[in-house]
């Protein structure tokens, strides 16, 4: 009886250690849910995308997060899959919104892009937009863009 109890105990401990090892710290980046709204001159931007790029100068590294802007101006970010959030830390933000003609491989010069917002917002180095994503917090951002 003693050996059976000890054997079961050791077996249980081995399983617990194995499970703990599998469910322990991970190499996956820490993500937090992020959503918000983009306004242009006080009105919801009706389409486009929002991009959060980790700011390595502030210690945040990793993959960027992207989100589509819906007709009501709202967005939800995803890093590896839609809606999974953004890396915890500091980010530079870019907003893209443009109309473009379909690419014609027979006449590539015919393809055009017309920005619907000032182009400066499309580059995280010139947009002037930043965000800090925090763990355990509601990460809801409002980005107010202007045409002036």
C-alpha cells in the first residue's frame, strides 16, 4: 500500500510538473486588447486602417498591429490574428485612408492613389500620433486628425 501511494504521488507530481512546464512562461509577446475611433475634423473617418508600430526607442519591440477602420470610425487592432490586440508598451501610430484605381499590369502607370486625409498621417514618423498600450487596462484611443 505504501509503495502504491508513493507511486501515485510521484506520478501526480510528475504530471503537475509537466503541466506547469507546458503552461508556464511563454516566448509569445504580451498583447492587450486595443480599440478606438479615428476622427477627421471632428467626424468619424469612414474607412482606412490604423497601424501601431512598437517604438524601439522606448523599449518596445516586436510586430506591428493593424486594424481596419469601419464606417463609424471605429477600429480593433490585431497583431497575429484580427482582434488579438497590440504589444504592451509604447507605439508610433499611422493612419492610412486613400482611394486607388485597380492595378493594371498592362499599364502600371495608370494606377493612381488619392489620399483622403493628409499624407503625413500615413507615416508613423510624421503623423505625430503615439499610444501606450497597457496590460490590464482598457486601451481605447481616439485619434483626431485635421485637414488643416
